[in-house]
């Protein structure tokens, strides 16, 4: 066996997890091997946080600091000239090509800001990788050679942001078009405490990104003191400090990459929260799902979108709306949450939004009227020009149920508009079990669903889950030394994007408490190394564990009131597992589930035909609760799902509660 482990090191890791009864992580490793992703993922782990760690190395940081400290009385352009000469190059050599001239312009714009204020600011912001700000820059003068600048940006330039902005911090990305950007310039010698005090004196606006241009040099020890002060103060959010040392280091990067590198190198010493566990996800934190996003954006792509709770269906639709909605270009993409609405209420909500945006003159009374108005709109009979219109309809289960009672007339209307519009109109219906059930009707050649394609949103792949966890953490200065740590985290989240965000948020918040408890200190941190000891407390966090179980139960109970089929079948599957001490020797068929129902006397399941029972289990596979093996047998999609059903006593008690009276 030793030879096999030499050829396949992961076998040793799997054996270790099994011996420690860490079945979820062992399952992860086996899946990665099956998918052939183990090497690719190992390389991904190594790549984070490479650049930040490189910046901190004494051989890189100390020479830059020494150059700045020894030449403190000179302006940055003179220091840069000395730095170039110490590296056997010169200004004249840089001037011979556009990349070199851009570096010189970056340094000179810094000097012009310090010398002349607003004159150099626009250029400096541009050379830091941002679009040029609008001309109406507001300036406030404070004592001690301090100035505050308020910048705004043209919203029409936001569409190109995703191509150049790859960091995860909204305040320094898409947020600049909403809240603008603040720049505080500080000249002269300062301690780290004085920098903090002077930033606070300028007023804190947490929703607005603040760049502090400090025309001085900070030793690494001072930076780490700055980091501690920033991290323990909840008000000091979305503030980065760029001193001369970092400015010189940034000359090694091209302009379009400089903003990302600035955030990557400065934010670990600042305070931000990139993870968002509830609410709208900004484009900076839309990570993964690239294939699904492209399919939904495709005007000829799928119409039906389904999957379990917390898998990101709503976020996908909102992201499509964000990317495709450009009224200035006659392109419209509206997102609708119609949870609990029948076909009449949904029509009112959709038509109302179109009316408010001037796309229809009067609200239609019927879906047929709506169809005629849409055809008039798309053929140019109204004054309003429309080159593209997308209706992204979320939480559509109740809508589909009511539409089915009317022979799917609303769906036929939407389909007819799509067919009539020559790829200028698309509708998307997203939801849970009803969307799955109506998608199955595509197999019926005489139904409207026969012309509609679908996409099933599954839990993240290991690589996407890694990126969602690691990328933001790396920008916050975290270092994760091994794949085992990552697998431990992800196995707890079940690869649900919402839970990964939730756990990432907890990790970032934990830094503040770790400083207070002296787990982190200014001698060594950042970086913030996540080892098993550090993670253990967080992984056992009561709120986190309750949230995981709650989200799993929500998916199981999506058909609550509809005989609780999913929950009952999951209980029966868990009972099968429990009979074999949680380690079944084979997977299970619908017959096995029915046998459990017979034993407990649950007629809700025994009255179902095997065909209908199998159809429900297939739906649970689509919702990612179950998965099916090559022989057509079922098992829980993740071992942790079985664990969350409770112990043997709880499973039996729950099944007994469903027994016929």
C-alpha cells in the first residue's frame, strides 16, 4: 500500500480523513480525483496570496523603504530616479517606450498632486488604474499639509469595469460610480498613529472608498501597527494607505493592472468586508458560474432555471440584469421577484415596471393584451426604441402553477413574443420544484415546454468554490497553508455559494477578535495564517452550524403543504443509512424508500406508484439533495446531508410523526 501512496499522495490524505471519521473531506478528495482536478486545485491554492507575500519579503520591501527613508527630503520623482540608477537603468531609458513613459507619468503625477493639489490628482487616479474622474473635483484644506478631495465618475464608463477591475472590494470598484471616491493627501513626517488620527479627523464615510496618499515612507512594522488599528475599528472601513514605498513598488505594473495590485497590497493593512451573505452581490464578488451566466445572457439560451435554495439562481438573474440593462443603448433587462404571485399578480408587476420605464403606454388587463403590446414595442410602433428586452422572472413556482390551470397561456404568450422578435426578446423563469416539474413536460411534444430549454444550477464545483473563498481572503491578507484547510471549510458549507460567503464573512470578522485576544500581533501579522487550531472555533460556531442546517431544511421543505414529499423521502433515505451505521454498502432504489414507508405506515408514500416515487427522487437529484449512480440507485449528494438529518432516534421519531393515525 505504501507504493500506491507514493504514486497517489491523496490516498494517504483520504486514509487519514477516514481514520479521523472526517467523512465529508474524504468524500471531497475522492470526487476531486474522479474529476481529475486535484493537481489544478493544488496549483490554485499555491497562487494565493502570492503577490502580497512577495511584497512583504525583506529582500523586496527593505531596499525600497531604505531608499525612501534615506532620501526623505527629496520628491518621489528624484527617489525613483535614484532607484532606477541603483538597478542599472535610467529615466532616459524608460522614456524610449510607452510602458516606461507611463511609469514616469505615474510618479510625476504623484509629485504634482503633492505640489499643486488638484492639478495632478486626475492623472494620479488614472495611473492607479481608475477611469478619469469628472472635472468637478471638490477640495478641502486641513491643517498639517492635508487635503481632502471628493471625486465623481461618469457612470457610462462602468460597463467596461469588469474587464479591468478584478479585485473583490466594491468601494474601489463598481462603487465609485455610485458613491464616488475620496482622496486624502498627507505630506511630511508622520507616525502610524498620526496617520490614523488625521484620517479620522477628515471624517469617515465607510460606503465610499478612501485612498490616503501619504508622501512619506512606512517601515513594515509601522504598516502592521496600522493594520491592527484599522482592523479593530469598525468605522475604519474601505480605507487604503499608499506611501512612497508602495508607490515605487507599483511602478512594476502596467496601468490597467495597478488598481488590482494596489488593493491586493494595501487592503491587508486596511479594513473591508468583501463577503456578502445576504442581499445584493456586487459584480466584484460574482465569482464562478461563468458558463451559466453566458447561457442565460444568450438570447437563444435556456428559459427555465432551477435548483435548490442558496445556490445562486437569484444572483445569476440579477447579474444578468446588471450586465445587460443599458437604457442609454436601448437595451433593457428587468429583474422581477414574483414569489407567491399568481399569473394575474405577476402580469401586474411586470407591466407596472415596463410602464414606469416608458416601454408601454397602458397596463394590459390580460396576458394576450400584454403580448400585443410587446409586439408593437419590438416592431417600433411606439416612439420608444428597443434593441433588446429581457424579463428575468425569479421565484416563479406559484406563477407556473396558476398558469398550468389556464393551459399555460402566459407561457405561450411569452414564447410567441420571443419567436416574433427575432432574438430581441427573452424571458427567463427561475424557481424550485414547480419549475423542475414543468420542465419535465418538455418531453410532451404537444406542450409549450417542448420549445423551452432549461439549466440546472448546482452547488459550486471545487475550483469555483475555492476561488470564491480564496480570492477575497487573499486580498484581505489571509494565508491558507494547505488544501486540507480549504476542504474542511468547503465540506462544511456543502459548496453552497451563500454559505461560503457566510463563512468567509465570519473569517474576516474574526481578525478583530484575534487581535484583541493576542492571537495576531503587530510583529508578524499580516499575513493572517489560517491553521486548524484557528479554524476549529469558527467551524464550531453555533450560528454557522444552524445556518447550514436551516438552508438544507429550506430546500427539503420547498414542497411543504404539498405532502412534504421531499422531506419524507430524505427521512426514509436517512433511515436506510442509519440501518447500516451511516455507511451503506450500496445505494438505494425507490423500492427501498417505499419499504421504509411500509414499515412506518406512511401512506403518503406507499400510495405513490414506484414511477411517481422515482420521479420525485429525480427532482431531488435536480435540487442536488440526491445523486444517482451508474446503476440508477440514489444516495445523498453529500454525506453531510445525511448528518444533518439528525441521529437515528431523531430520524425514527420524525418518521413516526408522519405515520397514519
